[in-house]
C-alpha cells in the first residue's frame, strides 16, 4: 500500500494539489514574516517619538518574536494532530485585529503588549513546515521545506514596503495596510490549500512530554545551530535598518534598501539550501555555512577605528573600518549562508525524526525564535554599555564559535566532509 507522500509523487492530481499547498502556504508565511518584522522599520520613528534607549528599542523589536517563538511548539503539535490547513487559517485570522490596533498605540507599554499578539504570526513556520513536507516524498522534503522557508523573505518585503508607506502616510498607516494584506492572504490560503486526513499524526502526547525531546543531544544541537541561522537572521533583520542609519547616517529608505541585501537572500535562497541538503546531506551544508558565518562575522565585528603611530616623519593617523559597500557585501554573503543553513537544519530533522516532524520542528523553531528574541535585547544592552555598534557582530561571532566546536566534536570527527561520499565509521 502506497503512502500519501508516494501517491503525491505518482498521481498528477495530487502533485498539483501538493504544489498548490506549497505555493499558497509560502505566500502566507511570507506575509506573516513581513508582519513579524514590522518593528524593524516602524520602531525607528517610535524610538524617536518615545525617546527610547537602545535596550528599550531592542526589547520593542523583539517583543513580537517572543510570542512567535513560544507558540511554535504547541502549533507544531496541533498541526500534527489537526492538520496544517485549519491551524494556519485560525492563526492568520487571530493576528488581523492585533495588527490593525498597533496603529492606535501611543505608549511604550501599548506597543509591547500589542506586539505580543502580533507576534503570533511568527508561529506560522511550525505550522507550514510539517504541513508542506507531508505532501512530498522523502527525497523532496528538503526542497519543499526550503521553498516554504523562503517565506523568510517577508523580512525583505517589509523593508521595501514599510518605508514607502511610512514616509508617505506616517508609521501608523503601516499596520493598517498590513492588516488588510493579512486578511486577503487568509482568504487566498483557505481557497487554494487542501487537507489530507492521512497526514494527521494521532497522538495523546502532552506539551510537557513533547518538550522532553530536549533531552536528546541531537535536538539540543539542532537548536543551537538554528539559534544562529534563524535567530541571528531575525535579530539582524530587525537591527540592520537602525544600524545603517546610526553608523552611516543614511535615510531610512536607503537604509532599508541596503538592509534588504541581507534579508532577501536570507529568505529566498532557502529553497536552494533545501535542494543542496537533499543532494549533499544536511551535515555538509551546515558545516560550510558555519565557517562562512565565522569569517563574515569576524570582519563585521571590527569597529570603526582611528589610531596614531609614530614614524620618522612624525605622527601618522590611520583609519580602519568597513565602508558601507564592503559592509553590505559581507551582509549579503552572510544572508546567503544563513539561508542555506536554515534549510539544512530542517533537513536534519526530516532525516532523523520523520514521524515527529511537527513537534521537533516546533522545538527547534522555538530555540531559533528565542534567539531572535534575546539577541536584539543583548545588542541594545551591548550598545548602551560599550557605545560600539559592531558589538552586535562580536556577540554573534562568539555564538558561531560554540556551534563550530560542538559540530566538530560530534560530527566532523566521524564524517569525511571533504570526500564525495563519507566512509562509514564502521569500516575505519
């Protein structure tokens, strides 16, 4: 008897259905991510309006990320139990009023509280990942999850759309327009998505029991990886516009456009990362992602520096620092690397936990999201403490070191990454 995924690979009707589900789910996730990253743009005028410190700004931008992260585990469980179509539809519907009311907020605590409800949109990832994966055969699940994960590009869409609305109509118009877009997306998703009872995973396992998966060393390791490639992506996507404005004195529209050079490839190219992970394996892709990240973050960490040396002709002052073009180029490379890494981490999950993708992806997604919540706050604290903007990259550089060391001792010493085919440990 063929499985649903095998049927999808052979039945033309199910194949069309699978692609329809993937396309409309990716659209929904793109809009959700666009909303999730809204404070990265509208937070800048709000910071000036309320005279916020860098730490307060970090908390403001991170607040939606908190709920979007905490809700991921239960959403993954509910998707396994009730199906992705109904869970995604309810999630989209709940966020519409919260997005709209954001435009009416006037006090700092208003933004923090409403931001918690807007942040529910970020949980869409844990719904769509198992939902789309089960419509495709195992050898194409990396591709499917990568295409869906390309909805991360909503962070870049936000940087294109929000500044235009903000300059033309004021920051209050941004959440009103986004609420209308979310409502339209809800209608499209319901019309073009499908459900299959065969994809449901009957389970009486509780939320607490699901969290016991954190005792699995592999799950913890994947959480660490994802806290970088996704958590770091979210944090920097929120932080970069104000970084460009402060570091290089750019207009918010130009700053947002340059920041999109990081956000856009970090989302769109995730699909390619899924294909590469299917072909070369999750380990090989993730290993090289970490090394590229390490190099880029090392260079990005160096602050703007002037120093004077004594020469035979007298004092000579030198300046060392990244100009806006080199900085943007490094961010572009980092965005590509993290796009591949986000896909490869979830390829690990589909390979190791095929019967429990929803719950495990929810846990790993929670870790990544918590990284996206904690890091902007730490960026702000470091900025207030040191006065050095590049301290954000110094922190990320240290986090990548942890992953490289962990990966070396648990995977690289057992796997020949450079070889075309790894030699089984048993024959060494």
